[in-house]
């Protein structure tokens, strides 16, 4: 180990983590160029290479590596929240109609195809321009980009570094939600769930308000890019660069090597796919609300609050032992939490810090938080979700999708899904308690809850 491992958790959350989490965090601590600590966030659980909830930063000037296992197959998977001026009283009588309309407009499931039909050449522009492409083509508002990480575009993307197979897998999936734990949810702000009223008010959040949250990423595009470069790194890591790893899932290359730079530019294409994907979904969400409530999206106050990802590597400047260094921060199932004043924080949020979006299960609700100064100790990182406590196969053995849907509807949550197996996999009981995860990030001084959001309706793959 080149650095220690630090797990941020309460004793209860620590005991709920599978033992492989600690083995993986230790393996990460052996990688070349790693700085300060190998971190695990409170929602940590076993993943591919890195644990999900894993954070590590590498000094790129001192042989630091880039590793797809520290980013994930679903590159730049992330969360987006859109506000409305509607209240629960406005929406609940129409929740079935609204959710059904959303389900019709936004394809879900493993192989879902989007409504945006593109040539391969135009798709290449999507991969290099991201959310900018979507807005320019009428799928969103210019203001959305001002409330999106990187303004919705990784500007170092180079489509020539993306394989034909990756292009083929992604070019018809713009505007699709996908499967697994991806969702689009209509949520309500209960007055008693506002935890930090001063910030909530500034952000435009009020009691009774209905908001929309989504969780999705780069779909088949990101998966294939990760696969391609994992194979490439395995073929050159030892023979060309003399790098030995404890687990082949941590295949890597020096950041400034030819292979490392090629992956960096291809990864950015997957980042841009996900930005374009979520931006296009927001366009369809606004259409669905307009059709349901017979008003345009502007009149419904459907401005974007923020979008932030949790599966990406980003070049950032951080202090290590009192020295400011250029580091490549890998966040695998971990959300960036840029504290007040950092250059990454959009101007509107600069005084309080960047918003953090932590998604829960479809039964339990989700959180908006704000970064705290203590995040300087974790390379500006915090949790990304509840974190699973059991496998999907185990969840399907315990729950039945049809029964779960009926139970949720009896509790005021209307859900539409492609398959009942996917519903069972995402039962609330398969996840850690999100309140405990959020409280752990608060106690650790890395992110503070602003508001807890309660589900009214949900669409899933």
C-alpha cells in the first residue's frame, strides 16, 4: 500500500459493508501515483475494481495512472433535479396520467432506443459537444448548461478514440433511461423535510413543491468504451509500463502515456453522451408536464436546479501535505462536493458550495445536500446514493415486483416499469438507510442535507 485506506461511515454502516469493499480499497491504495488516502464513502459496496463509493486521486506529474475500474462502466452516470412551481395538491390528482405520459415519452429498459434519430456523423458531434449539442438542437434551455457540471461538455473529447462498436451501441440511445437503478422520479418537498431553510430558499425550494429527479448515464456507449480500454490496458500495463496490480480489474496506464491519453479522450466522449442524454430527457419531461397540466414548461417554472455525476475522473487542483498538486480524481459511485469558493462551483452556488444529489430507492426518497469545507479532506467527494446491502438476485428472491408495486401505490407512490424483475431488484429493503448515509456525510463534515425529497411517482427500466 502506498497510502492508507479511510472509510467514512458510522459503525452500523461499516458493519453493513461486504468484506470485499475493504479488500478493493486496499488494492486501490497500491496503484502508482495515488495520493493521501484511498477513500470509501458511507454508501460503499463491492464494485468492479474500485468499490462503489471509492475515491482516489493520482498525481499525473509523478506517474499517476488512469483506471477505468475507478470510473465505472456507466461513465458519468449522474443525477439531475428540475424544479417546478407546482404543489403536491396540483400534482397528486394527476399522478397516474403524468407518470404514464413520462413512461411513454422516455424509453426505459436495457435496449431502449431514443426518439432522437441521428447519422453516425452527427452522433460524433454529440460525443464531442454533449449538452451543448442538445440545447443547440432544441432539447433544452441555455440556462440548463449554467446549472450543469462542466457546463455539460467535456471539452477534451476526441471521437477518433472511440471504437466503431461503441458508436454502434450508443448512437440510437440518446434520450433513454436504461435499467437497473436508473429512474426518473416525481418528488415532493414536505415542510418537515427541509433541513437547511436558508439554502433551500435561495435554491428556489419551498414546502409542498413538486420536483423531478433523474438518474441515468452513458448507456451502451460508456460500457463499450470502458470495455475497450480495460482490454487495451491489460495488454500493455505490465509489458510496456511495468505496472503490477493486485486485481486485473484495476487495469490502468500512466495518464500521460499514449494509451492513457486515448482513454481520457474516449472517456470524455462517454461523459458527453451522458450529458446529452440527460439533457434530452429533461426536454421530454418538460413536454410531459406541459401535456398533463396544459401549460408550457416556462409557466410551470421548470428550471433546472443542478446536474452532477458520480462516475468520472476529473483533473483538479488539491492540496496534499500543504502542497497544491494537479490530481486526477477518480470517483466511482461518489459525488463531487465542491465547497464554497472553489472554481468548479457555478456562480449561482459559489457562496454556499455546490449542490449534491444523493438518490435513494423508489420507496424511501432522496436528498439534496450542499458541500461542506471538510470535503477538502476527501478530494471534494461525498456519497452518491443509499448503497446496496444485497445482490439483485437476492432481492428478486425476497420480493415480487407486482406485490411491491401494489404496496407502493397503497402508500401514494405510483410506479411504471418495463419488467417486474427490475422492480424487485430495486426494493427499498435492498438498500442501506439513506437517512443514515446522509447523516454520516454530515457528521464527517463533507456534505450537509438541505432537503429530503419524497417520491410521488416513478418510471424505471
